[in-house]
DNA sequence: ATTCCGTTGCTCGTGTGATAACCACGTTGT
DNA sequence: ACAACGTGGTTATCACACGAGCAACGGAAT
C-alpha cells in the first residue's frame, strides 16, 4: 500500500520539467543530478511518461526531454497511472469478475469510496498549481 | 498500491465472526470453509488480529475464535493496520526524516491529503454497520 | 489422550529497484 | 554525402524483499 520509487521519481521529474522555461529541452543527466536518480533508472522511468504523452524526447546532439503538454493539463493521477497502471486498492475493484461476493459485499463499497476519494485528491491539483505552491513554500521558509 | 490478501481475508473473518451469535466460539475450519481461506494461511492471518486485541482465541476442546470486543468498536482501519502496519501512501509520510524535501515539497501535501481522506473512509463504518448493510444487500438482491 | 490453537521455518513466485550492454536516431563538421 | 559523435531507446539481467501459502511441531485446555 505504498507508491513505488518509480512513481515518486517520475513526479519529481515532471515537476522539474515544468519549472524550466517553456519548451526548454533538458538533458537526462541534469534531471538526474537535481532529482537524485541514477541515469539508468531514470531511463526506465521516463519511457512510460513518454508513452502516456506526458513527456516528449529528442535524440541526438542538443537532445533531451521536455513536457509534451501544458503542465496545467497534467495531474498526479496521470503520472501515477503511467507508471503503475490503473489505480486500485483491492483486486475486486478492477475487474468485477474477480469476486463473486461483489453483489452483496458491503466492504467492497467502502473500498470503492476510499478509492474514489483518493482519485479525487490526485486529480484535484495540476502540475502548474503544484509548482506554484512549491515556490510559495520556499519563499515562506526563507 | 493494493491491499494484501491477508488483509482481505482478515476483514472477511472479522465480519464473519460478527455475524455469529454474541460470544459464540467458532472453529478455524468453519471460518476457512465459509470464507475461502486455507487453514494454514488463516492461522498466520489470525495472529495479528489477536495481538491487536480484535479477536481472541481459546485452545483445547471446544476452543476456537471469537471477537475480543464489540463489533461496533472495530473499524476497517483497525484490521488493516493489524495486518499491514501503519497506513502510508509514500515513504515520506511516515517518518519525516525520510525526505529532506519535506519542508517545501508540494506533492508531499497532496499525498497527505489523499491519505487522510482514505483513513477517514476506513474509519467511517464500523463492523456492526457493515454487517447490517450486507444483510440489507442480500435482502434486496432476492 | 485428544482436540484445539500457536510458533516457526520454509518454499515459491512475483515485483521493485537498479545496472549495463547494445541499438537507433539526429546533429554537426567535413 | 557521410562519418563521427552525442544523445535517447530497448532489452536483458541481477539481487533482494515481499506476498502468498504450506507443513511440522509445540503447547494449552478439556
């Protein structure tokens, strides 16, 4: 019941990219240096983000990574799902075939409610908003 | 990001015990038969429940298991935590030392909010209430 | 002695976190 | 053109931890 390191790093990466000037291409090693991830692992983490259309990449000299869309259109749920697939708290919540107690099980309903609440939080703030709040936090701590 | 089978079975077990006449002692094999768990695995699952004071046990002839307190005082969170320990969505949420970005990281706040919402749902309904709703669901489906 | 539960240790499979080798593509200098 | 170089892309592999489950033996109550 804990998010993976991959998801954590993916979020850091997207937030970092969103802090750069618009359309600025960032080197992999610069992401690594600032976000405490190793290049080999980051390589693996970035691919799902690219396939999900959150990040795009450019090869060759002057290549690197940048956001594929406006950060205001990216939520934490998008990043989570790119890395870990569909969010589910219990197996019975994904495919309804998985549990024959589905019809009457009152616990099922509670998991559903908890999951909904969680998804709602993860979609409530977009990356632009998170970057703004981070900037504010830093200002207040000085 | 999914609860373990142990937690799932533990919940089924507690709900099942709550459905029995008060203070009725239930055999392990009866729990197994009705809840689709193997005896060996259930043995493992019951121990944390006993240590958490949710279930109590009786050895010897006529022994078995029963709830250690009123089902209205047991929540899903209690059972979850007995099996999986403290609920946390990200490592940085448990011990504040784990992440030096703690102070300013705006994502941290979002995880916190999501976790709070989830905990609130898991403590909202007690076992008595869940049993009542299950009974109602069964009635309506007939 | 019998019938229960308790404890311990084990297996087996899968997922996480991480590394490395090699491949494919773009840019740039010639 | 084209070759060299600098990027990211793909794939295979690894150690390790954890989840899920099994079994054997020990201990208490009757």
